[in-house]
C-alpha cells in the first residue's frame, strides 16, 4: 500500500499495539518464572532440578484424577525438568481443594505475597501432563532476596480443580492429619494465642522428634536437630526437585519405613521440603506450623485467603 500522511499514523498505532500485546504476553510468561534468572544456581539450593523427566502419560478416558502428597508438579508443559513436589493436600475453611508446595518454586514480584484469584498460572502433574491442569497457583511468598526462599514463609498455595480426588496416601507417606504440639514454642508467624497446630517440635538434646520424608531418594527419616524460627533441620535427606515435598512426624512407637512394610510410614503432616543449605545437617524443612500460622494471620487481616484453615484430607 502506498504510504500517505494517513497511513503513517495508522502504522505507528499498529506497531504500538503489537508492542503492547508482546509485552503483556511476556509479563504473563514471566509470572511462574521458575526462577529463570538464577535457575542454574538454585538447582543445587532449592530443589528445582534438571534431571531426566518421567514420561508423561495420558489419563484414561473418564478416569478420576487423584492428587496426593509427593506428586511432582510443573508450571510449564515445555519445561518438564523444572519441577517441584506437593507436600500436602486437603481443604481450607472455605471448602476449596488445596495443595501446598514451596514458594521459591515460582517468582514474579507483581503477583507475590497476595492472593491470585485469576487463573493465570496452571499447575500440572509432571507425570500426567496430558490430563491437563490439576489446579492453579493462588499464592506464593516472594523470597525477598534469599536464594533458598523466604526465611519463615516459603510456601505456595494451589487451588485444585473441583473434579480432582484428594488422597492422604502418597507414594510412601500416609498423612493422618496436621501435626499438633501442645506446649510447643509458637511459630514466629503465629498470632497470640497460638493453637497447637501452630507450635513447633522441640529440638533439644532430650527431644527425639524425627521427620519422615518422601522424594526422589525414596523415603528417609532423621532427627530434628534445630527448630529455630520454625525451620526444621534434620538428617532426613532430599535432592533437587523435592522442594515442597512432604514431611511427617514420626509417631513414637510406630513402624519406621522398611522393606518389611513396603517402605511406608504414617503420621501427621509436619512440613515441606525447603532446601539444602549450609549447616549440619544441611537438609531443611519449613514447618507446617509456620505455614498454618501465616495463613491464619493473613486471613484474620483479610478473610477469604486461599488455604486458610487448611486441613489434610481424610480420604484414603
């Protein structure tokens, strides 16, 4: 078309609109981020991994989609090797189906630390991408400069699809509820008075509290050696990709996972995998107390928060 004084403003308008559309698209793509700018560094520290992805398989026609602790999740179908893990599933006080994982698995400051009612970030079962999203991201805490997630609030909330079936039974761990610690130190995130579900396990020499954890290394357990600020250090190991994965409290007298019981264990949900950090032992976990306390505090300030009043499912 011949350029005229009329077509030039039209062309400028079209270029501007194309630029704005491209910028909007890029902003949406950056929301999950998967720690894009520092991914290489965080491969070691946070649990996002570059190991070979398991093959994605489609669910059978009409099959129920079951969601459980220990399920590996991804946020983009074109990056199946950048994954995290679900730590617990259940319902909140508003009867929404909820899954909890680690906050450092995603980034994007414009969406951090607020509820996200928009369905802008789907979440997929890494081993069953073809079944479609199992839910959408509703909240994550910005790490605020930390390479291993926020100090006490390193969690994300996923609202699951109403059609999924919740299960308390993961590959190795059956979660029997939420851990309560009568008389324990309150979480630093707790309002006063703190309920028993927002109190921490003891880690002094005379305490023998142990975590049992599940991930790519199978199922492992170890004593809690430090509980400062509601971050548990334990000898129970994990590796990249296990971030957000499940940790339960070993109920004294109950069976440890072994070949005799199929490497299974049962107990109340105690927290989620956080990172491999400097320290002895190097394996750290965000306590369930910290997560539940922060959810209650946020819901007190602004009722309706996704995940508030979370309870682990009782479904088998």
